[in-house]
C-alpha cells in the first residue's frame, strides 16, 4: 500500500512538468514550422540558397555534424512528444476512474477532457516535428551532396 501511494504521488507530481513540456514542445513545433516556411520561401526565391554555413575548407565530417545538430531537436520532438502525451493522459486517469466509481461523472469528465487535451497537443507537436524533420533533412542532405560533388570536381585527378 505504501509503495502504491508513493508511486501515485510521484506520478501526480510529474503531471505539471509534463504538461509544461508538452506546451513547450507545441510552441517549438509552431516556431519550427514558421522557420521552415520562411526557409522554403527563401529557397523558392533563391534556388542556390544554402542553410549550411561553412568555409570552403571545412571537413565533410564537420558539415555532417552540423546537419545532425540542426536536425536533432526536431527528431527528439517527434519521438518524445508522444511519450509525454501518454504520460499527460495516464496520470489523470486514476483520479478520474475513482470519480466515476464514486458516481461523480461530471468531475471525471473534466479530468478526461484535460487529459485528452494534453495528448492532442503532444501528438500535433510530434506530427509537425516529423514533417519538418523530413523536409529539412532532405534539404540539408541535398546541400551536403552538392558540397561533396563540388569538392570532387575540384580535386586533382
């Protein structure tokens, strides 16, 4: 009994930090979507636009690391947001089910709506993150291939 109570209290204590992270993830996804839209406009206006900033003698390994660093936050958003949404849904379910068992359906309904709002925001953030990740990855990989090809053309035979 003591162990279950302790776990329940820890889970309840995690709810607000998890909801805060879900909110931050959603805001980050919206910000990233805006940044990608702006980059798309720049790429449309300037076909030779490069988001990889580098000196001509920068090693390819450093460029690859730069690509990974640019993409990693979006990859994490796409993978972690659903997990946070699951936590945001599961934590309130215990008290909500207790309310249902006690015949307090209205109170349970309020808890359920809050729980599902958290998972919806988390899934929306994850979906946006994965789409943005895919688009940016394609752009950055094509830039990396262009750098490699230009260096091969300049290399002495």
